[in-house]
């Protein structure tokens, strides 16, 4: 598999559950923009064989290199890392995982039941980052996880797939800044994640980010069909460090609010 094939597979799986992303991409293209991706993001449980390291393997095999930064989101019980490719035209890969051991015993029982359904060889799949949901989850289990962790419930419902793509705002030519892009999105009827403000971060932090609210789609939960927020589209504007090089990392306080783009309670 080439880098292009991998990213195409991720994109096709992503837009299947995120129709707004395809619409936004088309609107930008109609303005003459060539959309480049700043990063893609994945979610998982912190369990051996399906954690951050496992999801990173297909990317590492194609040249993505893990960076030194480590991120911790205490309130959401998450940790995260990111990978960067030597080709600057390729997106970074941001992977987070839920610290399952920090959840209640009841939540752990549910997650253990889900993981026990993994078929033989699933952890070694070369397409693990977009392998879909490999388990059956009951609505009561989903709702129980939701009370404790929006993230835990999202992974239970959607399994393994890209949580969001991120437009590289620096590469856009018809918008002077992120504020103008946000206004364009609002004018076209899209809803932005206002948690922490429509724009998270600032120039002094070297990164500004915004995102849409996730589409709600129909998901089958053990025979019941439930509408659940799926994935969202993010937009990132990066600023140079004193060295003149663009900042390539992430700002935890901003990322913490971006995570909430899929929250049911704010949908």
C-alpha cells in the first residue's frame, strides 16, 4: 500500500459517516481551493493490541515518524501522541487512547466484553485504523458508557475509523484567516463547535483551530437503530516559531475542546 492509497482509504471511510466533510471539501474546491490536510485523528481504547502503538503501525510502515510530544487530557482520561511524515505535503497523524483503567469497574466490564469479541488476527490487520466496528454493542451498554465518557461511548459505537480530517488553513488562498473561513461555513449552514469559543488557541500558542459539530447518523446497536454524532471536520491555522519554522505540535487545552465536537450532550 502506498501513502496515497492509505489516505484515500481513510478519506472514503470517513466521508461515508461524515457527509458534511464531502460537502465542505466540494465548496472549497468550487472556490478554486486545493485542500490539503493538516492532520488526521484516530481514537481507540488503551488496551494492548488495539492501542496507540497498534494504530500507528500502518503509518510507520509508510514513513511516518513518531514525535517526542506526549499529551495528557486528565478530565477526559486520555493520552495522545502524533506522527509526522518527511514529506511535508502529507498530513500528521494524531492518535489518542482512553485510559480504560481509570474508568469505573462497570465501564471496564462493558469494554472487556466488547474487546472479547475481536476476531482472531484482528489486532494484526494492516487496515486496523479503518477496520470499522468489530463488536456488537447494546444500546444500554452504549448509554452506560456515555454517562461516564463520551469518548468511550463513541469508540464503542464506531470502532476503528478516522475521527476527523483537518483542513490546512495555511494552504488556502481565498481566506485571509480562520475567522473568515468560519464565517463562510456558517453562511453555508454548518454548525461549529463553540466549546471554548469557535476558535480555539491563538497566535501566541502558534495554533488556531476550529471544527464543525459532528453529523448525527443512524447506527445499529444490537438490533436497535440510534442516531449518534459520528465525525467532524476540523480546520487548523499554524504560526511560525521564533526560528521561523511552523509549529507542528498540538495545544492540549484546545484539543480538549475539539474532542467535544462529537459530544452527544452538545449535539
